[in-house]
C-alpha cells in the first residue's frame, strides 16, 4: 500500500519580495499533500495577527498559517509544517519570531524566512488557546486546560507551570509595562499574576470571553457572555464601570493605542466603538450581518482587522468605521461534495454564510454561489441531467436550485432535523432524503409534494423504527433503497412500495455510510469499526470484508466502473480494489474527519470534503498505473 503524506515548506525573503500576482492566484495548488491536484477552501480561521511592520497578516487556520499582503490582499504563503490545527498566533516584541499554538504543540517561526525554529511540546491532547510573549521576548506564556505554562524562547525549556484555574485558560495578556499578566478562563474568573514570580495577585469573578489591558496598564476591559463590557481596576480588582449596548455575547475587546477608545465585537453582528472614560457609544461599524470573533489593530493604529462569521477577514478604517476590504476563501466545514454529471463542476456544502459554491474543477475558479439556506448545508447532490442541485440542511429544509441561473426553485419542508444524505431517482423526477429525525422521505421534484415517508416498521408486530439515518443510497435501477442508521444495521426498502425487503446485521458499530455499486447488485458499507463490507443484495449474503483501516470510516463511494472503493476516515482517504479487497493507496492531508468522498464521472479524480474546512482533489491516474 502506498502512503502519501504532506510535504514541508520553507519561504525566503527573496521569495516574498519577488512574489507575483499571477502566481498568487494559484494558491489552490500550494503545499498540497502528495497525490492531490487542488485544494478548494483555505480552512477555518481561529486567530489573526499583524506582522510588526504592518504590511503582512498571519491567519491561523485549520490547515496551516496563511500569510497575506495587507496592501494587495494577495496570499503570500501557506506554512504547513505544524500538522495539528493552529488556533493561536503571537509575535515577539522585536518582530524576529512568531509562535503558533495548536493541539499539543507550539511552533516557533522565523518571521523573515518562515523557517520553523523550534517546537515546544505539550501533553497529548492539550489545546493551546492563547499565546503571548513578555516585553523582552525571552519568555512565552501559553494557556491551556486549567494551567498556564511559561517557556524559555531560546531553549524551548519549560520554566514554570501556574495552577489555580479550574477550567480551560482561553486568554492571556501582558500589562503594557510587562510586570504582570492576566489570564481568562471558562471557570468564570480573570486572574492577575506577577510576571517574574508567578504569584497570584488578584482574582476577578467575571464570565468573560475576551480581555484587554488599557495602554497605561491601570484598567482591564472584559467582554462578557451577558453582552456587557466591564472595566476593572488592576490594582484592587474593583469594578469601575459597566458598558451596555450589545444584545449578544461580546467576543472581542481591544483598546486603541492612545487608550481613548474601546472596540468590541459581538455575536449580535455589530462592532462598536466606545469612549473609554465614560462608556459613550461613538459609532457602530458595518459587518454585513456577520458576527466578529477576533479584533486586531494594525501596528499604526489606522486599521481594524477582524474574523467574521462568514469565514472572511474584514478590514475597517479605525477613524471612520468604513469597511475597507475583505479577504475571502476561508470556510466552515465542507460536509459534502458532488461532481456534476459532466465532471466539469464541483459543488460543496460549505458552512460559511450557509452557501453552496460551484467551482470549475480544472481551474478552481468560483463559478457561482447558491444562496438561500438559513442554516448549514450538510449534503449536496446533482440531478441526473445536471440541471438542478439539491441540498439538505442541518435544520431540516431541503433546497432545490437551478444550476445554470443559481435560482432557488423550491424549498422542501417536512424533516424536523438535519438531512445528512439525499439522492435523486435515476429519471430525476423524485428526490429521496434521509434525516436524523428518523425518517426517509420521497419528494416529487417538480411539485415539491411529499410522496411517502418511511419510518422503518418491518411488521405490525415489530415496532422497531429507524433511529438516526446517517446515509442512503439508491440502486442504479432505482428499485432498491439502502439506509445506514445508528442501530448497527442496514435496511433495504422497495423504493416503489416503501416495504422493507431485508435488514443486514453483523456490524460491530453504527454504520456511517452505504453505497451501491454501479456495475452489479452489490452494496458497500462502512462504519466506526474501521471495516468495509460488501453485501449481495439479491441473496443477503456478506460477500467480502476488507482489511481494517486505522480509523473509523465516515464516508464511502464506488468508482464509476465499480472496480474501486474510496473511503474517508477521521483523517485519511483510502482507495481499495474491489476484486482483491486490498487497499491500494492512502491519501493523507486532511486535518479533520473526511465527511464525503466522490469520484469524477471519468474516474480519474477523487474529491474529499472534510471538517478541516477544505475540499481536496486527488489524482487517481498514477494509482491505477502503479497497480496494473
């Protein structure tokens, strides 16, 4: 079996200076794992930070660290050496080093070259929620779980561990003079510490989501889940002032450089600027109905940057509040992918802004965006003629779109919970949906009328019903419908009468995905027991069991010729030969569960959608040649 892994990357100052705009447009092909030919989506953003000179911005994402030119908005680089999801970034005061924290490791990088300098290793499974350098750049402080760690930047040695918080430490900020730092935790306390000795100086009780020191170091601002901003006296811990106005949780608070203004972002989809001394509202910035989770001032104080809930990085003029520009491409969870019947277009259910983008497979160009869902889309499928596309949402409604115009044709309401799997009948006149509400429903595509609903009763004396449909698949002739459920069973229905034909049992864990072979009456199933099974639908026999994979199987698909099976796991994508039951390739590169896999109509490309918020396209032509 061939293992394909991610490649490390380095950047140089000459590379950054000579970076051309034409090359910048090819970021969909940057730092790809071996075997991949393109990546759609840049991953979800957890943190952003300006480089000290202000002309570059670093964005911590689920697939690496993106470096942007703030003058041109172009992508300069993608740092992928750190394999775990990156959730925090901090720059040293001298600007020579920056740190990135993820799930278990802290990486130190050279700011000029992008070279990985050192790794600080945490206990397995530890999340580094925040990082901050001391004023001299000698010490790095990290917050995770209920502990705070102090590190020697030069040696990477752990200097000290501070305890006291009882839940995860989410924010750490140094005072301007560097003698103290504050920590914020989910235990509903803010704690002030002596930077040299680690002694606990003050404990403030406040359910805060973000904290910020005033430039003079005398006041600490906190943004609360109760939508209020509170100002605290650093020396005494006394509450000085409460600022009200937001209607939802305050996710970010930051002082201007002169200390006269406090800026706050909230889940109420507003950014507000307040007069720091009396809490008077100065202005409200336009967010285009998106909440902002992170706010940062540019080094010169002229611009505010924030991470918006639609996945974009937004920039505002700090004086006027005008929205200057946005950097897009970052998304939330790519749960499902589907090729158009001609193989030229790819649709994906990306959870940013509740949209479904359609992209050109060859160029990666965004062709059209389908807008109309009021909740996350979690499944997509093209009609057999390629003219319409259906998408299921987390809340239940199914949308049917005109692919050519992008128009929302109709909305099918009836499911009360999410719809993780949908499929068209072979003639395209009916749509079948499987839901977490324990039903499978058949719809007339033209009228939107509900034709019938299956609940899973086998006989009148057997009240057993479907529990949690995870996947459905329709046989090529349209006669048989298969459904996987959390009951560790697979059920087959007569698609015309709605009667249960049979039930396959014997799996060791819930079945997550099923797929009919296009070439014969065979059904493939995969589940958390890490095993692919092939079933004879006519005889109800178990035909084949493939070798166990390293992780649980979440998604499965047959190639168009039926000779190959692809399966997505919690990290990797496996390609297996049906005739020999052997795994012939493993594609490694995703940093989250692979929720969906699909073959192009010609069988040359495999596409995978993942919780790391990206879609990867894999070249299968070389795999076939190597195994012939």
